[in-house]
């Protein structure tokens, strides 16, 4: 076995196909960069189970990515994928000194990772990061995680996982952001309400439109921008027209990550209407961009400055309107968690 360099293997359902693929798992991109920056001696290898749709290896910002191209459905294809993943990991143990295995989500990667780590005596952790905490995750039963083998991205997820499976994630390591991605200097805040994300039912952007409608009754000239693409786009366009909000809401489409951050720095209020969220990166980014955040989900038991929690869309509209009407509100960056610090917390586990 080659004793150098020390290697951390990240197991993930997907990973960006190249450096231009900025909208694919931006938080995970930032996490890998933070590892590179904070632990330059550490060799990072990412094993992507399903995405991108290529079979082979490539480099992403100097990191080795192994794509297993396992997106085909069916039980036989799943078994073949897991066998391929096992062989890939076994090959890596012959090339490097493996410091540990880290799985994003409790999914098939975490299942393979746990048993491979147990067999080869390599420490493995599964990071609960979102939908995997909900009931019905078949991989929890397959993986059989124990206390000390998993950690959660938020208090909300730790509680959700316990309620779903009776297993306590006694370690919480939150999400973080890279402050170096933000543009310098003050920008004119000419966007009253902003939101960004995939236009899918989970995100409830119909609620976004309805909240803007409620606010427009008090502020007829309100300007709102929604960034993203997805299957809900045409329905949202029709809804905007039917509610006579064409002059108030702009559907800006999908933007590069840095462009979204720039728009956040022009915004006063960031609305996050999702009905379920592990620990939203865009909310953390919006806070650092100086905007106030209003959401339905409270990620951490301890409150975060300028992050407001609403119970209903009416309350969300009321909170946003209060902020917009308050001339004393200061739109100042709030750094909840730095990804550099998060990378250090993760590495203390190994």
C-alpha cells in the first residue's frame, strides 16, 4: 500500500460534471474547496454514484472525481452499481492511505461506505443533509446506522431523523458558506423580495407568488425576482399573469452561482418558501449578502440574526412587509457559519 498521501474519500449521489457546472450541489462544491484550502496536505477523491452521466474519471479543481454513472433504474442495476463502487474503493485502498470515508446523505453511498469501512477498518461517517431524514428512506434499514456513525447538518434534521428512525445523530455539523465568492462594495438594493432555487413542488414557489400578492396590496410597486428553472415554471408564469403581477415579479431563469449571490446583494428580503429543508445554503448566503431571510423552517434551535421564522404565508407576508416598511432596517452581512470552520469540524472526526 502506498502510504502517501493521506486521502479522504467523499461518497455522493452526484457531483458537478466540470467547473462550469456551478448549479450542481453548490454547498458540496464549497465544502470540497474548503477542505482543499484548510487541509492542503489532504488528497480528496470524490466517488459520484449517479451523476454525471459519464463512466470514468475527471478532474474538478484539481480533485479526482470518479463517476460510476449509476443512474439506470432497476434492482439489478443497483446491485451492479454497488459492486462497482466496492471495487472502486478497494482499488483506492491499494493506491492511497485512506484517512476516512464521508458520505453525503444516508443513501446507497453511505450503505456501501459503512460496510466497506467496517470490512477494511476505515472510519466512515454519513452526513444527514436533507430528504434522507424523512420516513421511508430504505437505505437507513440497509445501512443500520448507529449513534456515532452519523451526524446531521442541522438540529432540525437531527430531530427529524430521530422521529423517523429512533436513532439519535448526537453530532450536528451545520452547513456553511464561502465568503470569498461574494462581490465587494455596496450595491443598490433595488430588489424588494428575492428567491432562488429549483422550480419544483417542494420549494412551494406558488406561495412565493401569493406572498408577493399580499404585500403588493400595501406596496403596489414592489419588485420581486425569482431565479431558477424546473417543471413548475410554466405554472408559475400563468399564476403571475392571473394575479396581475407581471409588473411585480420577474422570473429570471437559472443563473450562475456568483450571479445569484450578486442579486442577493441587491435584495432586501429573501423568501424561502420550502416546506422542508435540511439547512438551506441560499438562506445562509442571503444573510451574508445583507438581506433578511424569512422562511418556514427553523434549522437550528438557537436563532440566527436576521433570520425570521413564519408559520403561515400570511405571517411570512407580514414579516416581509414590516422589514420593507422599516426605514431603520440595516442590511448588513451576517456570517452564521463559515465553510472553512465546518471543514475543520468534519476533519476532527477523523
